[in-house]
C-alpha cells in the first residue's frame, strides 16, 4: 500500500488564513505590502458546504488523512571525503524523509526504534492542539520509545510553513551530532501571491559535527566540544550539490538551523526577500543578501533569478567553511545558471561534478503530498 495516499475519510478544521499582497515583486520594489483576511472566500466555502449537507461549526476546508511509517536506524553517514559519523538516522538518512502535507491535514507517523538507545520525535513548530501527548518530549509528554519498540504520533498539520522534526532524548548529542532531524513542509490553504510565483523550492538544514565523537555513539555533545565539520543537508563542500536554476526562476530557499550553532548565510550576486520566519509570513518582509539564524530557527528566502552566472552560497561565519583543518569546505555550495556553460569554465572546481538531483529535496517537493525517502541523503548500516 502506498503510504503517501491519503485515507478516504475527510475532516474539517478551522482556517486562519492570512494574505499578503506583494506589489511589484521586482528587485527594489519587493517591500510594498499590505495584509488582509480572506473572509469572502471563507464565507463562500461555508455556504457551499452547508448547501451540500455537511455539518459545520467554523469556516474550513477538506483535510486529508495520512499514515506514515518511519524507523530509526544505526547508520554510518559520510560527511565529506572519508570523514564518517555514526548517526541514529530516520529511515537511514540524514536529514530524514520529507513530510509534505497541506494545512489542516491529519497525520499519523508510526515510529519504530531499531537502535540500542531510547528516542522520541518532537514535531518542532506544530501546535498540537488537543494532542499535546504527541509533542515527543520524554518523561513530559510520553515515555521514550525503547529499543525494539514502536510509537505512533497523531497530529493535525498546523500551522502552515517550514517546520522540522527531531529527537528530544539527549538532544545535546542526538540532535547536535547524531543526525536525528528532518524537514516538514505544510502548504497553506490560502497561499500568498508570491508563493504562487515560485518555480523552484529548496530545503537546507545546517548542522555541525565534532569528529572525535564520530565513532562513539552515546557520547559527546558536552561543554568544551569544538566542532570541526559543518554540513548542509548532512554533507560538507565539495560533497554538497549546486542549485541549478535558469534566468527568470523565482526560487524559495528554506533555511533550517538543525544544529547547535549560529549561521550567517550569504548569497553572492543577488539580494533576496526574507519572506517568512518560523513558517509565518512576515508582515514586513525585507531585502537582504545575508541572513543570521540560530538553532531551531527557520527562514524562508525568495530570490528572483535575474543575474546569470555561477554564484557562491556560504556561511559567512568563516570558521564554518573548513573540513577539519582544511579550508574551502564546510557550509558552501553554488548557484549554477543554465545559461552558463559550466564545463567550459576551466577554473570552476565543479565543472566535471556528477550532479545528484534532489539533494535539497527539490524533486520531492514537486510530488503529491506524502512522505518521501531521499536516496541522495542515505547512509549505510552502522557496524
């Protein structure tokens, strides 16, 4: 059975959709915005539902129901070159599978713990209205999932936006350096005009690693640790992948602080609209070329592709661009425009690179709603 297929049952939930009208989203004119409520649309939806004989309490929309299965596995992840790390990865990948649903959907996630240590999953950013025992905090909302045991989480997908999930047992180790995190994207019922313009969508999860603990699961993440490897989606440059776009694209980049450190992401050759914070569209979005974010935070950037070239994307905390003691590594990637013949640029370090699609979940995000494993992020079973 396809676990991504919604159940046939539907339910109705309250909608609190917000609209922002972006006027003339072109370079220096991104910022003229106003807000309003979509009351007329909600009223029309209510009238149609009542005429169809549907019981009604608040303006709402149809919600699908999903049941996903996820396992936690002892995994060996290669960060870059020969540098490996023992992780407790969801479905043997770091970051974990993408969960992509619509606002108001009902979601069950059945989690099986195949490691030798206890774990939970916290659904970071979700409201858990009426489902607080599914928040995933050991000894607060549930008992941790013991080795060999399973637990099924139930929640409604709200609010909309860029969210994420992570273990909440021994977070100093399991989250900071054991790769126990993954993305959730919840599409709004009432997307904003600029969201409808987006042609390419990317997810970047930032984390740091202390190599001395790489082969010592159950240890590490203590005061005094000094990270020496830094990754985007579990890989360090040059083992990351480029963002391949073309002139005229409107790209959305979802930044997620999955580790323990601050990051200052800079995109060369462009400015971008800082559109959303922690999933919520900003009342006053603003232009920038560098964005600072910390652990747990999410920022959505929207960039108009209007300057063909090969452009650097990197953490401007410069110590985060090393692999151990070697420079030119860590949190770095590039934007490659289709208009530029990459292989003809003799100086370009990636001119002969084998491109691996979906490294930033860009292909998974195009698929129907569901949960998707990602071969580009898989590790191998730990010994």
